[in-house]
C-alpha cells in the first residue's frame, strides 16, 4: 500500500490512474529528464499525463495542499498549479477567511 502523500497515490485517488509514475522521483530515458514530484513543472507534467478532465474534484471541488489537482476548478497550494500564479480572487477569499475570529484559531491549528 502506498502512503497517500506519494504522487502515485494522489494521482490514483484524485485522477483515477497512476500509470507511468515510478515513484517520488525517477529518471526518464526517453526525455533524458529527472522527474521530481515536488517540482512545480514536473508536477504539472504528471497531471497533464494522468488527467482526463474528469478527476475526483472536477465538480466544484478544491485542491488544497496536494501534489495533484484532481481537476479541481480551485487549487490552493497545489504543486501542479503553483507555477501558474494565484487566481485573481485569492486576496478577496483570504480577506473573507480572516474576517472571522474563529478562523485565526483554525489557521493556527
């Protein structure tokens, strides 16, 4: 059994397939490239390879703190999308989150 934080596990859970993911890092002879799952460009390439556009989070889901996106329309701190920059409404969402005092405790915990 794979730990849920590995790219193969996350791809399997969020995208329904994990073929071609040899581990956390691997060397591809065909491209002469070292793939490392926690590098934004490599994570985006892994998602490109395994995604069919119908991932687990495609229906109004959110990917938070993952390696893979699950085809979520909203991704925050997700390695595969972190290189794309923040969505335009991130500041508004963060301000709304910080407006409630209980959220400070949630953030701390």
